[in-house]
C-alpha cells in the first residue's frame, strides 16, 4: 500500500477530529453541568456563568444532601464489581483453556450457550430473580448482585479468553511436560504468562460491564447496603420536590467515570496489546 497523499492525510485527520469531538462533547457537557449552580442550569449556556463546587460537596462532603446515598453506593460498586470480575476471570480462564485445548463433546454448545446468555435480555429475568432472591434471603445483598453480574461478565470473558488461548502454541505445554512439568505446572508456568495480556484485557472489560450495570442494581436492592452507584443516582433528590438534582447527578457521573478513565490511561498499552493479540492468529 502506497503512502497517503496530503489530501488523504487531511481527510483522515478531519474524520478523526470529528469523531473525537462527537465522542467527547457529551462528557464535556456533563463536566460543565457539574460545576453550574442551580440557577445556572437554566441559563442555556455551555460554560458555567458562575463556577461552583457545591454539587461535588453535596455528594462527597460530610453533611452533603446526597452524601449518604453516594458514598455507600460507591463502596458497593467498587467491591461488587471487583469481586464479580475476579470470579468471572478465574472461572473463564479454566473454561477457555479447556475449550481451546481439549477435544470433548459439547464444546461448541458451551460457546453457543455463553453467547446466548450474553445477548439474553436482562429485564426479562429480573422479576423471577427478584422473587427468588426475596425467598432465599439474597435480596439487597452483595452476593445477590455478584451472582447476576456473573451472567453478564462470565460469557464475554469465556469468549474473549478462548480466542487468546487458541493463539498460544500447543508445543510450549508439550515441551514443559517433556521437561518433567505436570499438566498444572505447564498451565501455570508456560500458558498463563503468555495469556496475561488477554486475561488483563478481559478483566477490564468484565469490570466495566459490572460497573455500569443499572437494571440489576435498581431491581435487586432497596437500601444502601448493596445498592451500586448507577442505581443510587436514580434516588438523588433536590432541595425541594420542585428542584431537579441535575448538578449533583452530573457531579456523581464525573466521579464515577474517573476510575474508568484512570484504568484506561494507565493500562492502555496492555489493553491494546491484549485486544490485538486476540484478534490476530499466530
């Protein structure tokens, strides 16, 4: 393929800028809204006429109007998402290794079932799950959210990790076993290190899925004992029944987005490396 002409470079640059602006404008709008006063929300201007931190104080400072809702929900989201991600990645690692390396009946059925579960509409099972959780005591608990979150994170983790394991040469394990390693040692010392970028990428994807869930969070909790942030935002209230908490919700959205942005910025090379490794057949 020949080098790009000046016109082509300008064209691609214009497209990249347009996509960047289109993607970042909603985020920038939320950030600007989070710094507006209640009166400034109706000014119709993009930038705040009067910059204020009262919306962040409302959700973070002691005594803030939404602090009792937001901080417990933030702790719940972090804990539940991390536990769900860890369990999903561990289970998916073993399942994907077996699917990629072993030949057994029903292997394709497992992948098909995982795909079917991942695209199944969540809203259709919330009501029976709500009734079941109330009967067995899992309603409004961390475990009551971790189990449903596995139905969201485990299928995509299995699919992603299966692609990574298929790229690892089978000869490496055979060589390790010839040198005296057991099957478990060959898996742990030869396969897992090579699959680390894929495992890391899968963990990030699974974490984002659990972190952003709203349907399970709003349906299977009723108090701050287990309610995650996306669900807690629906319970924000203004100073009166006639006041919309738009500023506080925007500030909460910014705070919740910060961990995601930090993770992506710190580990973007690993993410790109993992995605590329899984997409190219070695």
